[in-house]
C-alpha cells in the first residue's frame, strides 16, 4: 500500500474514532507528519502532560489501556494532619504560622495521589513544629492562578508568610521532613576566636559573617541536630546562645537562607581574617561562597530585605554545574541565567565562559551544563 493510501486510511480511522468518542472525555487528535515511515496511534492520559506519552497503542489495545488500574490511594485522606487550605483561610494560616509548606494538587493527578500518603506522614511527624498544608487547585482555581500554578503537584515553602522556596526534591516522607527541619534550622552562631574563624574559612559551606558593634546576651535554646548536615562538623565549635539587636536582623535573614551558615562577631582580629577592615563602620557583613571561596562585601542598609537581596545575589558562584542537587539554588536565583552546554573536558570553552561571567557579575549568573 502506498504512503498516500496509508495516510488516507489513518485519517479515516481517526475521523471514525472522533465520532465514536465524541461524547466521552477521550480526545482524538491528528498531526501532519512526514518525517518518518512508521504510522501509529499514540495514546496519552490527562497527566503526565502531552510531552511524555503513556504508551503507543494499537486500536485493539485501547480498552486495556483505558481501564488500567494504578491502585493508588486517594489524593485526600480523611485522617489529616495536613491542613486543607482555600481562598478563605490561605492568608490567615500563613500569617499565623512561621513555617508553612503548601502543596497544590489535583485529585485526578497520578503524582498528586502518589505524594499524598508521604506528605500526610511528614505532616504528622512535624505536627506542632511546622504546618504542612494543601490546596485542591481544581476547586481553588483563582488561588492556584494567583500563585502561578502550572503543574501538579507544586510545593511551596513559606517563612513568615513569604514564599522563600519551591520544593523540587524527593517526594518521600523523610525527605520532606528533613527539608523542613533544615529550613527551620536557619539561625545565628557566634564566633569569637581566630581558631574558630580558621575553621570557617575552610568549611564546605557558604558562610555569612556579620561584624557587629555589640552582643547583648539573650537565652536561646536550640537543637543542633537541625544544622545543615554538611556543616555538623563545625557547628559544635561556636556559641549559639546569645545575640543582640543587630544580631536579630541577621538571625531573621538566616531564616530566609537555610543553605547559608550565619555568624556574628565583635572581634576585630576575626573580622580581619575575612578581609574586613577593623576600622570600618559597623554593622557590616561578608559572604564566603563555598565553591570558589570568594568573599563578597556587603554595602547597604543593615536591614533584613537588603541583606536577603545581597545573599541571594552572591551565594551562587560565577559558574555552577547543573545537577539535581543544584537545581533549587539555580532556579530560585533572582538573576538571569546564561547556559553553556559543553563536554566535561572542554576547558577552553569553560575558560571563555568564566571570563564572560566575571564581566557580568551581579547581572547574569553563568551556569555550566555538562554532558
């Protein structure tokens, strides 16, 4: 049979399918295509989206495809520790709770159903410490639209009512709970000796150091186990039980950047080790980026919002390799992104790219994608 005859037969079949299923939710589409020689029918479920087909099916297998059972739990569980949110209580819950995770889901969505029991288990584990909430985005269309929801599930994390992060990590109970504990762990440590400062300079963490006027004593209880796991080996060296008014600003800023360790000092010799002029007007701040060990000096009003902007702009290195671990850091960056697709051994291309990154520092983040 000729190609034209094949296409005519396929078009006729698609037309007949359209007639058969026109009263059902099953949609039949056709696409003009002459780039290959294989003619087939591709069948897609409502989710995942059209870019990832569920199967390539012949017509006689559609019935088994349509009736396939996934044996998933319902998207909503009656025994809930995760709070149900709507347009009526959304703002109120965020205003009354410091740490809130919100999952926007669709009841029909495969991935939403798969997330549900893990999310509920995490909510139970963190009950009384943080709020895990959920929004049925199909029922709350305007609320979902207001927050730019385009896929399900979409998971946001809020601190003091501010959306500070989008959750892209593993959707298992332990991963969700550990992520929230890490976010809650953001706090302020005190370093008062050059020996401890030396540890900070070599630590495998991004460090923010505030050079302050004074430290006013406040009692402050804490759970050191909530420190970032990569930094546990250095947290024990520092006194974390007091900070004053300037420290309060730093402590509040630390809540917005749990991937950065925040420290304070009044010691000129400690400040000097971080290339801070001991005679500089205080309070001031430096950021030590963990990959390049590059110091960025703060120059602006010592307020939470300005410090937040400074940390966001400088905690990402000039060049960073795209990976699963760095995805949240890259996608949450306020800067524009410049991408390089290069082989891992292509040092010349990366060298040129790095020079470009230096020229646009503070304006564009240069990202390296290795294949």
